[in-house]
């Protein structure tokens, strides 16, 4: 059985902020890849962002939460749904954020529009859930709009003579689409989605998430600030104590952290080498834990690592073969890294599309209504369409699986092998939420490198707050 190393490790210090784990780095591991790794994965894009402490009020105060609401949420591009969630003309769904609610509608075959989900009569939410119809009718008194937002029907028109000459069109919110992800933005003057996301689209081009469909969508309310919850998925540092089961195959402390502009950052954790905090792991144990504990692929039969070979290479090849068989695409020249590693991209403020070729995990984190101490976390999986259109199964949009407060992620059977990992994070969050309130100093201290992505987002948040409130 593997055991946690106790001895202190010597740091090779260059200058503040440039320190790295003394173990083999992620980039060094990439040099051993069986195939060519794309340059944007090899390239390290990191800058030292400072070491100042962070005020705990950013996580717990209503005042800070309101600043986020007024200055940030009204200005940013937010992932609302996937195009395949509303495949037919007339399909619609609701995306809520804080007090706002938006109605996302496929108004034409090639057009998706989004409206403020508030009836122009007495304000009722026009829709509360996913639906299908030829028009958008408010259930209170029956005002009805066409799918493009123009007014279709007025109940008791004799009593609404005064709206005749008015534009009673449903107010729209900006919509732009990237690789099948539908985004909305309340700020008409915001930069385009493409500019906002850059360089994400360039990196992701190769993985082509536009050719995938959502096959799993699970949602859970988590008792913690939305950033506390999101940040639990932005560093690999906590794996040693919170996720001991993955240490045989996940090189946690060697993980890479990259920062790009204001809105994007990335964490890549290598799969197929053990954590430096673990010793005496044999190659077969590594392979077994990848297949039974990573959630990205389940092998029916036990695969053996041949004498003298490495689990990482065997696992990568098994993934190439399995996905080729499942979806017909040719993965023979795809790198070990892209077949195995946790390539976790984050887009400010709350969207996280994993990179790589196997089923891609997508996270979304947002406040639960107007509460600073409760969040909604969602996990989705995208699956690549079969290369041969004749072999593509007819797609039916999948309903969101809402977990109750007394249900665990592991109760969602579709999250094979990964639900228990989320549950380990969930067990920790209420204690972070509680403990942060018990702080004497009112400060927390981040690691310079491993928690640089957290700091990056706080700095971006400050830039939005500095702009002052924006009311759509
Ligand atoms: S509130 Fe919508 S029709 Fe009256
Ligand atoms: Fe975790």
C-alpha cells in the first residue's frame, strides 16, 4: 500500500513567484509523450500575480456579493445552455442568475434568441422551465409573444388600447454561440464573445466541442459561496488530503497553472504518474486506479501493464482504441496528454470546459438566487458525435438531474466513478464556509503558484468592481 511521504522537500528557489515543486514538472512529463503534444499545451503562460492576503469578506459579506452582482454579473458573458438543449424551432429554456431570469428560445432553425423572462404586463416569469411551443405565452393573463419576441396576442384588447402604439416586444439580451455553447450578456457594449474568450477558441479548435452533444447534466445546491465552490475545482493542491484515491494516478503537485488575459486560466494535472506525495506505487496500481477512479473511462476487463512498460502509455493507447471504436474518429496521432490528462480551462466568471479528446467535463458555478452562502454547481459531460453520420444515434435533449439536499453526487449513477470525488469536495466546503467566518485576522493566504488561478479571478473581479455598477 502506498504511503504519504513525510520528509521535507527541498525547494529550488529562483525568485518569489517562480518556485515550483521539486518533482518532475508537467512540462517535463510532456517531453516523454508518445506523440506530438500541441504547442499551446507545452507552452507555460504564467505570471506572478503577487502574494498579498485575501480578505475573507470577499466570500462572506453581503456587501461584496452585491458588488459582484451590480458590477460584474451584468457585464460578463455567461454560459446559458447548449444548442442541442433546444434543437427544434419553438424549444425554450430558462437561465436564471441572481434576480435575473432569461428565456432562451430557438426562434428559427439557425437562430437562438434570449429575452428577459419577465412579462410586460405584471411581470410574471413567462416560463419557469424547458418547454416547446409555437409562441411564448404568459400563464397569468395570457399575453403572448411570437418566438422572435414580437407581440402576438393581447387579452382584453379593449382594456389595453394604450399599448397599441407602443413597442410591446419582449426585451432581448445579447446571445452569441461558441462551439455549441450559448452565452448571454446583459451589456450591449461588451466585447464580442470571441474576444472575451480568447485564446480559448484557438486552443479548443482541435478538440472541437461543437461536434459533441451533452449526455450528462447534474445539478446540486451546495452550502457555500459560489467562489468557494468553484475554487475547490481550480487547483490540484487539495488532492493529497481530500482525494487520496486518485493519488496513485494523478501527479497533483506537479500540475501546471496558466494565466491568459483577464478571463481565462488553465490547470493541467497529469494522469498516469503518481503524486510526489506518494511512494511505492507500481505501474499496475496506477493503471487500475485510472480506469476505476478517474471517471473518464470505465474498462470492462482488467488491462495489464506489460513488464517494463508504463501505465501512462498503456492507458493512453487503451483510450485511443476505445474511443476510436466508440465514435469512429482516428486518435492514433493524438498525444497521451490529450487522451488522459485533466485539462481544466476556466472562463471568468463561472464556466469551465475541460479540454482533450475523451468525454469532456463541463462545470458551471453560480450563486443560488441572491444568496452569498449558497451556490449551484453543475457538472455536464459532452460526447463526440460518431464520425459516420449513419451511425449517429438520434439525439434527445437530456433533462437536468437535480440532486436533493440529502442526495450525493455519487447517487447520480450517470457520473460513474467521479461522483464520489465531487462528494469529497462537498464534505469540505461547509467547513471552509464555516471556518472562514471564524477567522481572527479576516484574511486568507494563497500559495503563489498552485493558487494563482484563484488570485487571477479575484484580480479580474476587482477590475469589474472598479468600473462601478452597471444596470442593464
Ligand atoms: S402577468 Fe403576464 S399576462 Fe399578466
Ligand atoms: Fe477536489
